[in-house]
């Protein structure tokens, strides 16, 4: 497996994780596909979404792959009045990641991050390893502590 920046950062921080690869196709970059390929329940695999708040600017949200981000809850959790999704064309330039491989770990800059509160129900959750077809499984609290994230109610 290709070592990603996410893995190097976690290794350097001494954070335990497991890496899993899965086959992907350009026409199916969904997190649901990733969960199925990994044999994990979709509520335990989290997608990383990037948005923009009217007060804070760029924001990162991690939610279960089959859920939808509630923009009102996202705004409330992040201290904004309004939050809108970042246009896809801006994702790589802002984060360094492409769609289907965006991780909350190792973005070009550190952005305020919220993880859906359901993550704490699991000993480990999956998030992107920073490239398409690769996930890292790690403890949600360890992830939150490392990236400075808070847990919040974020889904519809």
C-alpha cells in the first residue's frame, strides 16, 4: 500500500490506526461503496465534507457516509450564522485532497473541524487515508484530540 501523508502524520504522533484498501471506480466514489467494500456498517465509516462559514471561513465536517449534513446544525456547532458547502472545484486547492480521498487529517491548513457525535458510539471509525481506495480505522477520540475537533450533532 502507498504510504499517505495521513499515515505519516499519525505515525509521527504515535496514534494507533489500521489501514484498509478497497477497489474503487471513478463513477462510484461514495462512502457507502467504501463501507460495503470494507465490510463495515455505514454508520461506522465517516466521510469528510468541507464547507464555508459566514464568520469562520473554511470548515470540516465528518459524518457517517449514508447521512446528510444539516447546514443549520453545522452552522450552530461551528459558531456561524450560515454554512454552505464548498464548491467541488475549490476542494483540491484548499485542502490538498481530491473528491473521494479527502481526509480530516493533513489538510494544507488546519481548519475548524466537527465530527458527528455518533462517532463516540464506536471504538474505531473509518475515515479517508488521504487517497481514493484507502481508509484508516482509528479511535474517534484519538482522531478528535489530534485534529482539534469537537463532537456535535451534525446530521439531518
